C-alpha cells in the first residue's frame, strides 16, 4: 500500500465526475451537454484502461 498511483486516482475521479455531470445535465434537460459528458467519461475511461494495459499491471 506504500506505492499509491496518484495519476490513476485523479483519472478515476475525473471519470466519476464526468458521469455525475451526465446526471446533472439530464436533470437540467440539457441533452447535448449530457452527451458531451458521456463521451468524455467513456474517453477518459478508455484512456485509463489503455495506460494500465501499457504498464502491464
């Protein structure tokens, strides 16, 4: 537990924030912004998965 990967934690925080923002945008009925946040969330998640695959862990 000594080696904490802060980059992954920050990336995970932004992915969660993007998906929370989707819910907020849908609540405000701003559908184009909800789609934008949804695409950003999936893009960030894909980026994190590819970085983890490159590290081999």
